[in-house]
């Protein structure tokens, strides 16, 4: 697995692997939210009837901060692309924090908004309010709808987020 | 709320994050010199379980050249072992250290990254302490 993020401007991000990008350069001031871009790579199943392989980046959320985390699903297929790759947006929301599989949330972590990005069903945004006093982690669930040409299917993945009490720097 | 860093090269350079090169168990972390008292700036990153090479890379601001003076880790953190951190990397624009993470619950590793300018008129030390969260959960 290769996760690549080379320092670059916002339009030249390499997407050969899962990436996490801290938008500190575009932040307006210290009172505005910090935006964190997380690119999730989705690879087609390696065998018929198998599940797609989902690779999510490891995100460390600094604090005390209100951070806007934007997940983007990226088609990692080499030859046959997904005909549909987007976040689930029915009873299962695209990013489940907390999710039924992982209801435990650390003290000092709150979610103040969670929604699909308008006109971009492969993007989901969550505002995480981090006021932890000690480092902690929690799991969340990514719910995906995909189609390889045979009709829509669902899958999910459970990565980890770290929340820390240190500001960026 | 954290203050926005004052980068030496203005306008502020770029957005950045760590790079995980899992094939070689390497984490590349950009380091940006700033004019803040804290000295330099790096994105926070997560140290997954097992052995990883952490490679700090200086991002040069404008026409001023910065090099590493030192990178030190707190070696008292249980279950994160500093396997190798060679001091002969001083003077270079990259600094690599080999860490082994065997934590069973999340913990933070203290680290101090010190840069110096190669401008003979600038003798200051530019220090920063990037956030490193050692976690028991593998990447994926």
C-alpha cells in the first residue's frame, strides 16, 4: 500500500494512495475551522463476488479545534472503473461517527455536522469538535455504494481516527 | 484555538500532510520553517504499530536554505522504542529515525525538530514539536 502526499499546492495532490492533507495554508485565521482532506482509495474486488478493498488514511485531529474533515472516495481501479462510487446516504449515512459498530466516543469529542457534499456524492464532510485533554482514538464507519456495471452494491469499512490535545505545529 | 503559523516565505506555502510509504514502512513528514517562536511547523501524524522509518524533510522557503540541527524524541514513552536516530544527519535537508510502536492504547510521542538557517546572518535555532500519536490500530 502506498499513501502519498507530497507538499504541493491544493490542485496537484498525488492520488496514488490514501492521503490526509491539512489545509493550514488556506486557513483564514486562527478562529476559523481547520479543514482536513482525507482521500479514501477504493479498489475493485480481486475475485468475483468479493468485496472492494478500501484504504483510508490515518487522520490525527489536532486540538482544541473545530475541524472540518472532508472524505473523498477515489476510484483506485486500473482498468475497469467503477460506474458508481459514492457515499451511502439513506438510513446508513456515508460517514458513521459514532456508528452502530462503534458507538463509543472519547470524552471531549463531538460531532456538530455530518452530510454529503452538495453535487459531489463521493464526498462527505463532518465537523469534529475536539477538546480532548489526552490523546485518544475512535473507530468510525465508511458506508459506500458502488457499481461495477452489474447493479449497485453496498460495503463498509472501519478505520481509526486519532484525536490529540496538541494544536498544529 | 491554535494560532496560524507565520511562514518565513509569504504568502504561506502549501497545505501538506504526512506520506505513508507502506512498502518501505516509511512516513515522510514535511517541515516548514516559520518565524514563530515555535520555530518550525509540521503536520500531525499517526504512528501505526510495528517498525517505521520517520523521515522529516525540510521544505525550503524562498531563497533561504534551512538544514537540520537535530531531531530528538522522548525515549521514556513505554512501548515506543527509538530503534535508531543517528546524529550525523545534522546539516542535511532530511532526517530519518527508526521507531518501533508496540502500544496497546493510544499515546503521544514527544519530539523536537530543530532547524538552522545556512544564512550566516541568521544564527537562530528554529524549533518545533510535531504531534505524533502512536496508536495500536493498523493502517487501512
